[in-house]
C-alpha cells in the first residue's frame, strides 16, 4: 500500500493502493462468449422498457388531459357534499396543530411548521476506483486498478464491508439518521391533509437551532476543525407554507387519488396558491421529461446489449491489438446503427399502437439516421483513397 495526500485539504486525507490482474486470451474469449447470453437478455429488456414507456407516457398524457377537463374548483372553507368523489382543485391557507418535533435532539420549530427534516451527515471513509487496461500481443489483457480511500462528509452510512480493503477503513453506524417529522394535524381550510400527502411537500428552509454552530446546525464530535470518522453534522430544514394547492378526489373531509378512465390516478399537491391549469401544465412537462429519460435509458441498454453480443469478434481480433482496435470500432459502429434502427422502430411500433401518425414519423426519422450513418461509413474509405500521397 502506498500513501497519498489528497487535494481536498487536511480533512480529506486518505490512502491508496494498486492491484494488477491479468487474463489470458482464452479466458477473455470464454467470458466474451458467456457474455452473449447477457446481451441476449438485455435486448428484450430494452425493447420492453421502450415499448412500455410509450404506453405509460400516452396513458399519463391522456389522464392529465381528462383531468384538466373534469377538474372543478372548490371552496377551501368546507367540503361540499355535492362534490364527493369528484376531481377538485382546492387552494387556500394552511393551519397546523401540534408542530413537528425532533424529540431525540430536542428540536422544535416555531408554530405553523408543517414538516421538519433532520439531515445527518457522517464523516466516513469512501472508496474510489480507477482502472487502466492494456491489451498485449496474443490477446491477453492486464488491468491495473487503483483503490483510493479518503474521508468525506456523506449522508447515510457508506458500507465499508464492500471495500476492496476494509481493514483500517471501517465506517461505524451513525448514532442518528436522516429523518422527517410531520405536524400532528394539517388542514387546508376545512380539508384534512394526510401524513402521506404532507410528505410530498419539500422541506427547503433552513432552521437555526439554539446553541447551533455557524450554519445553524449541530456538530457531534470532539473538534469540528479536525473531524474524526464517526463524527456527525446535523442540520434541520422545515416546510412552512402559508397556503397549499391540491388536485385530487374529494373523499369525506380530505383528498385521495382520482381514478381516470385513461388509467392513471391523479393527485397533486404544491405549496402556495397555484391555479389548476398551472399544476396540470407542470405535470405534463414532468411526464415529457420522464418519457425522454426512459427512452435514453432503453436506448443505452439496447446499445450495450449489441456491444456485448459482438464482443467475441473484438476479442478474437485482439491477438493483434491494432487489429482488435479496428474491429472494436467496427462492432461499436454496427451496434450503434442497429440501435438507431431498432430503438426508434420499437418506439414507433408502440406509437403505431397508441398514436399511428406520430409512430410513422418516428420510424421515418430512425431510418434516416441509420441510413446517414451507413452512407458515412461507406464514403470514408473512398475519401481516404482519394487523398494524394
């Protein structure tokens, strides 16, 4: 093991060591052929994710459109029996009974607080790894992995038993954990807000506690300037909105999710007095964002599946590393082309099932992209040959 000084100052000192492993060409080849099974699993998983995501996106969009057309504004003063079970929008002042309290550390915010969040960070060991792999003539590989350990402030306990070298880097169980506390009773006018619904309201305002340090929190340890592993930094955040806006089914004196004909169950809650149209608009934007994130995830999984399936070709060519690099580039390009064909095709098939016109457009874009990449690959050798010597 070789010691190393960190770049984060004295409080982030650590150590590191390197480990060298090697694989013969035959071992790599065996692993590559075994990996084909993984690739064959990833491809249908990616296809299912892409198809399911389009169905989910359309269902949510239809549910939101349905809800926007059905929602009724209701007075916050008291529940209207005529609106029982209907989708309502209620915006009004919040009243709180029994402020939340962190009894473990005797912290009670001022009256009117809806939520109290205790955030606990522990000074602890963190493992970081970096690897460099070199392919030798004959197809064998040598991998040099560096394991670095440094002490950092982090929320939650990092499991040091999984470290490559746990000895000397053990993280203790923290005395306190991050935890949220709610008021005993929360009312939106004459409507009751349940604990589960209160939990959806973010706590973002810092609370300065009596006897706290410079940031208003508390330090549990001997010396904040020279922390030791196991020391804790605790801060508190509160949610103290003057008003709330809710869209959901009116259920008795409270709210519940509203089941749409499209299939989703609608419930939204936001701090402040927010119009129903703005709440639906934000929900629609969130749906679009999630849809694109899942599309990207599905596409990447599909690309990795193809890479793994084609990996034996690269390993076979790695007997001469230079040839292996060329084959690796070619299989990577082939995986990209196949992904650009199949991922949009899967999305298009899903849209053909749900929205035919949009599906045809997506399919056309995917084919055009794949065709463009194929043409680029064919033209590149011609361009190279045409250059003067």
